[in-house]
């Protein structure tokens, strides 16, 4: 259980949450919703103990499992399966058991006997932690999340961002924590894994709070909804499932509007009468009383909901370029003995639209990093054509300098803009006032997405490399980027699990990894998009 007592959250002068009290108990399945930048991730970090509230207290009873939006996995030389098992401390015991097995084969009697005695103690610890049944459970979870034995046997540093994300989710689910805090858990999951996760959460015996823009996940799993209203800095708590919450929220809003309209009408009548009475000295006191009554009537009302602001996004008019601004020839990549792809070639013509498809781990992100110059191929080369101007959106936001502020990041992307122009662009992406001077490291995933997209808008790029650009976005912001994608006149190479994003792109070609085969795009590829 997690209990939040009078918790207040601020970022600089901005209030994210006024003092609020709530708890997450066993059986509570809570969906935390609100627009991008409302403070959902900040609240979740606070509940997990990663940050401290501005005011109030957070206490927990039992183990808490936290999946952050951008998980850092620590030791990148650790094997993926050992990372999962570390949730119960079994990775250390298994490593020691493997080491001891070697000593048990020693020809030296004393070494062998000492190793056998140590192995017995280690096996007892392993059994106490769940033993081989726990290991089998870990394999069931990882398999359900699309992590096969080949991936689990690799070091974390050799995995794609999506694979590392799924390893972290598997680790949290395997932990057996009493309370789960999950920030966008469906990011990087294929359709089958999302269905499995829904079923898993439906029957989870503990409590959980989940941030997700996946409406189907919320509809299937939650029995309470917390709405963080960015305009009022309030957490509206509904003890309802998703569909009932949507209906109740609209009912509440209609009631607020009706009450406010009635009160404003009555207050206007009182104020008009008070104005008439002020002209007579004998009725001045009565006029003041009537005016005060009108003010009280209005001050006691609940605020009507203000429509959430959405970043205004329009991709840049592409700079002039030659017929084929970007070419890749014979690209290959391996991590150690693990081959990702070999002999991949691609020509990006002016204004062409290409979608890159393949199962998780096929090398889609790796290919985009190579095209963007962030990673070197083992063989082959990437050749810029005449007038090439690249814009790269990275799913892990590597293009952002987290040590610098929001303003400084955009100045770097567009050094020719004046400070006024930079702040104007940031304002259209909902970074105004103190928000523009925040360090990028404190931004939520949705805010990082908006900042990275702002950098693309000012880039005048003629080739966009987009890696999961709709991840972390609320529905309104997602629709904004899809509309911008439809209208962009330059070339695009897109990696996405989002069928809507691919439909908005209207690609002419598809590149299939890891084989590197090219084909004309058609409806037959729709099923592969969700699986990719």
C-alpha cells in the first residue's frame, strides 16, 4: 500500500498538484490520466520515492515496483535474464552457483569439497528465493513480452531500446511487488504482448497505478481513475471503471457549466441592482451587501474545465536538395557474435515515404541511428546527397542534451533564431515562462517528445528519420503529429508500432528487416505493423 498525505508538487513557480491525499491499496487498479506535461510522471516518481514532494508525505507498506518511462538499466554488461532475476536477488545466487560448479570439477580434493559445501549453501538460498519455479516464472513472463532465449542471453548494452524497455517491464512484473507503478508500460510492446499484459493486470492481486494513453488497456484493467487537471493543478479521483469515468466526467462538466451559468445570471442581476442603489446614499450599505453576495455566489463555484492546450505542430518546409538526398549501401551490424542485419541498402529520393518494418530486435532503431550518423556500421556506408538536411527523432530522446535547459536545446537546433523566436516556438509547444528554462533531464516523456519535435520544426530538414514519434503522447497531441505527417513535403523514413502513424504517412515503400528486402507498401503489411 502507498499512502499520500497532503502531497503538493511544484516545478519552480508552477504548481503541478495542490495538497492532495489518496492511497493505493491492494485491489486498487488506478489509471492516472491527464495531458502531456500535467505532472503524471512527476507524481509517479514521487510515489516511488525517486523524488520528494514539495509538501506532504508519501509512505509505503510493502514492496513497490516502479517502471519509469525511460528506465535506466544500470550495468550494461549484465545479461538480460540476469537483470530480470535480479528483482528477487536470484541473479547473484545463480552466478555464484555457476562459478562454484566449475570449482566442483577441480582435481584438488580440498578445492572440490569446499566448492561442494558452498554449492549446498547457495542452492539453499536459491530455493528460499523460489528456486527453479521462480526461474520458470521469469521465463514465462519474458516469453509473453516477446523476449526469447537469444535476447535473454545477450548483454543489455547490445539490445535495442525497445528490448531493454521490455526487460525492465519483465523485471518489475517478476518482482512480486505488492504495489506496481507503471509509466506507459505498453511502449515498445507488440499486439500480442499488450493483450497478455492486459490479462496479467486484470488478475494482479496487489494494487497498481498505471499511466497509459492506451484506452483499451485502461478500459480492460482499471477500477479507479485519477485525472490530473493541468489547468486546476488538482487530482480528481473517481472510484469507477474507465467507461463509467468518461460518462461521469462529462456529467460533472455539464453540471459545473449549468451551475456556473445560473450563478452568473443571478450575480449579474444582483450587481445591476446594486449599481442602481449606489446612487442613493440611504441605500449604499444595502448595495455593498448585494455586491458582496454576488461575489460569494461566484467564488463558491467549481471551475468549469478548460480545454487542454495542444502543441501546434507543423513539420518544416524542406530545404532544396538533389534527387536522392540520402543513400545507404551494404550496411551491416553485429554486437559481439550477435548479428543484427547484413547487406542492407536503401535510397531515399526527394519527398519519398518509407516505413521500416520488422520484429522487435530486427535492427530498426539501429538502422535509423546509422542513417542519422549516431552509429557506425560494421560494413557499408551512408552517403549524403546534394543539399541533404537531416532531422532525426530518436525514441530514447538521444538528440536532447539533458544537462541543458529547454531553451538551450532549441537554440542548438536553430542557432540562427533570435531568443524571441526561440521562445515563440517553444510557446507553441507549451513551454512558456519558467517551463522554457527547466533542465531537459526533469521533463516527462511527453515533454521530451514535444521538445524533440520542436527541434525538428525549426530544422528545415528535407529528410526526417522518425523512430516511434507517437510514443508518450496523449490522444490530442498524437492527432496533431499525424496531421503534420500527412502534410510534410519532404522525405520520411518511419519506424512505428502505430498503425495510425503509418496510415498518415501513406508510404510508397516498405523496408523489411533484418533481411533488408524492399517492397511496395500495401494493406497486407498492416498486420505486421502491430507486431513490429
